[in-house]
């Protein structure tokens, strides 16, 4: 089963207050509450990001990510991070659609730049399906095993 999602790419300064609130709410629901990972989400990078927002029926934010230009998170790489989908739409294609849109927008915003992500280890096969390859050793980030992955 899949639901219709409508995706938008907006720079931080073009987010409405409601969009920003929904974005922060979804990220906290997934990363802080669901994954029991208290951390400071407002890390100073959002203002430099283009935010991918995936809305479902009724205009509710169901998926989001942030795209950062080369050099903000990793020297020489654009990056996709804060990838989150609502638990209510998991298994319905939200994550795949989100990553596809995120990769496409990276290509438009940062032509020719390779993309680097910090992937939770249990999702490596998911990201490999989009052409990402593991790079380096596994590490802990906020108590969760992660690994660097790169897409040329």
C-alpha cells in the first residue's frame, strides 16, 4: 500500500512558521522520542539547508530531510541528513520517496558534488539501494551505531 505524498524543497528562510514547527515536531518525534536519543537538534546547520518536506493527505508532514551544501558537514561533499518519516507511514513508500527526492534535489542544487551521509547502521541496505557505498568504520553517534556512506 502506498499513500500519495507531495514533496517540496524549501530553503530555511522560505519555511513558514507552521512548516518549521511541523519539521521540528517530526524530527523530535522520531529522533528524540522514538529512538530515545536526547540531543540538540538545533545545531546551527538548518539555516544553510534546503529542507525537503513530504506532506500526506490532509497536509500533515509525513517525511523530511535536510540538504546541506558541500563543506557544511563534510569537506568536499554535499550531505543529506535529518532523514525522518512518521511512524504512521512506514512501509508505505514514504522513506523511499523522500530519499529519491532528496538525491534529485542535491543534484540540482549542488551539481557534480558527491553526497555523504551518516547512516544508522541498520539502514545501510536501504541506502545502498540508492547507490550509496559504505566508507570508513562504524562509529557511535548519540549512542546509535552509524557508518559513513558516499554516493558519487
